[in-house]
């Protein structure tokens, strides 16, 4: 592999493999989306949000929009973590201003109704989008595929919507751990299939979003976040040895050390609250770090944003590092501030 020869030219892949880079690579979580006027236009053309995810022409277009504007080092496939429950046959919709709405799954018997055999077939349009992106992206731009981690996807499947405390999923896990584990296992298998198909279609890196990892106590974090993530990575690497995988165990705090060690993940995306100095001292010898500018500093912009970016670069750019946010871009972000941030990171030495 390029790891040995040093022939790899994409900055993001080099950083994830612990190789030297000429500049700090940068991309931003949720870099396509409602803060861009051109996204809103395409989104309106598509009909529903899922129609956009399953339309390879339009999904390719919105993936490329932030690349054209800002020249990020990576494009992330335009899709959503909730295409998995949709492909499993659960009713999923996205309502304006309300976020995702699912018919909640609350009983063991409902798990038997999930259609685990058709995931790949139903998600073919997503893999077609990946194939098109692979062909149309600039040579220097890495292509990231992604999925939600089983725990995070389960919180939506069980709760039926975004929740601030993930109470429905946690209570099911505490009251009926065997039934809940069955859901986690179904999601783990579906996620391996889904990410494998993305890599086969041309994704060079995959990111696993565990947005709600931080709500789990230590024992459950090990069972529902670390263990399935480890299984997914082993499943992928059995087929694609050395595949770079980035994890986003948001809110994991010091448990990020065990997360990285156990899963053997290549990169860890730091959330906004994580201390860069702590991460440097405790994580950077184990994995490439990614992060972690507060998305609201990108809304504020100006000197405050640049100073925060400088502090992050100072702490982290001496080891393997990818500049990013501590969570996704928010819709009220001025596009000019994104341009300003990219210019600033490009100019930094
Ligand atoms: O109408 C719209 O345009 C809906 C907004 C939107 C967008 C742009 C949703 C609904 N999903 C997405 C795309 C998306 N989601 C991407 C594609 C790449 C990109 O935008 O550049 C990715 C990687 C995601 C991942 C995702 N979806 C996560 C994990 C990351 C994170 O931000 O924590 C989660 C939790 C979701 C669920 C989801 N999808 C959409 C919404 C509004 C939500 C809920 C978020 C929440 O519960 O807070």
C-alpha cells in the first residue's frame, strides 16, 4: 500500500496514515447543507430530503457544491445516517424545522419485521452517487463515505426523533439489554454492508458518526459504542486492509482513549468540548486527530474565530491532524466565514 511507498498524494489520507503533509488538511462536518444558497436551490428541486439522498444526480451536485466554493481536502458523500433505518423498512421522514421523524420501534417483535436482507438493494442510488463522485472529484480531493454508529442510529429508531437525553433508547437498553443488543447487532451488520458497498464504489475513507455516544455511562459506552464500532472496523478491514476510518464519539471525554485503542480506528474527531492539549497528550500517539473548532465560532467569524483556530493548530498540528469543526456546520453560518476560515488554515504554517 501507499503507506510503505509514501506515494499517497491526498493530504487527508496522508494524515490518517501518519505521513507528513505539506499543509494541514481541512474539511468540515456537514459541509454541504442549508447554509449554502445553492444547496437550498437543489434541495427545493429534489422534493423531500430522502428524495435528494436517493437521487444520484442531485446528491452528487450537493456533495460537490462546497468543494467548488472552498476547495476542501475532502468531499463527504451527501446522504444521511438515517438511510439505514429507511432501508430496513422503518418509516422515516424529515420535516421542515423539526428534523427526522420515525415510527418508533419499542418492542422486540418489531425487530423481526425489519427487512435486513434488502439494505444493499435499497441503497443502490447511494452507491451510484459514490461512483459518480469518484469520477468527478478533483484528483487531490479525498472521498469520505460514512454511516451513523449503531448506538446513535438506534437512538433515532427507538425514540422516533432527536432527543436531548436519548431516554427512550437508554431505557430500553437498561430494561431489556438482550432485545436492545439485538437491535445493535442488526445495525452493526447493516452498517458493515453499507460501508463496504461505499468503499467498493470508491470511498477512500469512512467516518462513523456516534453523535450521542456521550450520553452513555462507561459500561454501556463499552457495550454499545466501542464494541459495535470495533466490529464494524474489523469487518471492513478484513476486506480492505489498512482502510482509514475516522470515528466521532461525541462527548466520550476520557473514554476516547479506550475507544481508539479498542477499535484501532485511524482517526478520531474531537468534539467542541474536548481540550486540544489533552487530546494531543492522550490520543495523538494512538490516532490522527480531527477537529475541533466550535461551529458557532464559524457563525461569529472574525478575530475570535481566527484566534481559536490558531490555538487548535498550535496544539495539534505537530502530529497527525485534520482541521475540522467540533460538530456539524449550523444553517445560520455565513458562507463568507467558511471561506475566511479555509484561507486562514491554508495560510498557517
Ligand atoms: O432539509 C434538509 O436539508 C435537512 C438537513 C440535513 C442535511 C443537510 C439532514 C437532516 N441531513 C443532512 C446531511 C448529512 N447528515 C450529512 C451529509 C454531508 C454533509 O452535509 O456535508 C451527514 C454526514 C449527516 C450526518 C448526520 N445526520 C448525523 C451525524 C452528524 C451530526 O451532525 O451529529 C446525524 C445525527 C444525522 C441525523 C439528522 N439528519 C438530518 C437532521 C436534521 C438530523 C438530526 C440532527 C440532530 O438530531 O441533531
